């Protein structure tokens, strides 16, 4: 499967955006909680779940950007 350079570039841009946003959301905690393990707020837990989903989507976009890329025995891209 071959995809174009524009698709690869946009996939990488989307992966970076989703990765940064996902990491920010994954580290969310409410102000009254001392640690992440003690969190009981369902709103904060939902935001964390969205962050984990965005991280997964970022990994998928990286996989899409690398689809069809092959290298020869010398490490050169075909």
C-alpha cells in the first residue's frame, strides 16, 4: 500500500497534536486530591480516559504515516 507525502505529513501532524493533547489530559487531577491514585471525581476520570484515547489515536496515525515504507539491506528507503 502506498500513500502520498501529503497524507504522511498530515498523519504526523495529527499524531503530534493528539499526543500532546492526550498527555495533557492524561495528567489531569482535581485540586483537592493529593495523588492520582486517590482520584474519585468522575469528570476528571473521564478526561483522563479521553487522554488515553488520544494517545492511542496518535499511535495509530504514526502507524498510518509509516504504512508502505520499506528499507533495503543498507538501510536506504525504497
